[in-house]
C-alpha cells in the first residue's frame, strides 16, 4: 500500500490508483481523474507493470486492452470500483504502517497469503 496513505482510515480507489500511477510512472505530482496514463509518459512495459501493481493491490485483473480502452485515471478507478465489492474490512497493512479499507476479496487475498 502506498506511503501517502499512511495514517488514513480509508482510501478511495482513485487515491490508491493515483498512488500506483505515480509509483509506476516515477512522478511525484498528483494525478487527476482526467489524466491519461500514456500522456503522462506511460508505455507498454509500464502498462504491464501497472496491471501487476493493480492486481497486487486490489486483487483484480485488468488487461492491457482494458488499460488502452480506459487510459484515464478516473475511468480506470470506475472500472475497479465495479469489480471490487463495496463491502470492505479494515486491515492493518504493514508496508504502509497504516489502516486501509480493503474489500472482502482483498482481505481474503491478503490473509490467505499470510
């Protein structure tokens, strides 16, 4: 879970996704909902890295085709919101040293690997 979420009780999908984009793209400024992954410097190899980061964080698979079809941060966040169950459970995430709101699916994924 990204460092800027430390101390947050909950993080929205867009906040977490924006953090992943910043990490993958190597940028330090905020990512707006209408920002395009490829316009910010993304390319095919970074797109693959982003899809893995999304899966690692959300437990949801996003194909490269979907990233090409939904290249803005806002549209990708909406796609993830549709796939991640709304009911969440709060779990401690050691990497961030913070509590983060996780869906039931994410919590199962996190704790099944422990």
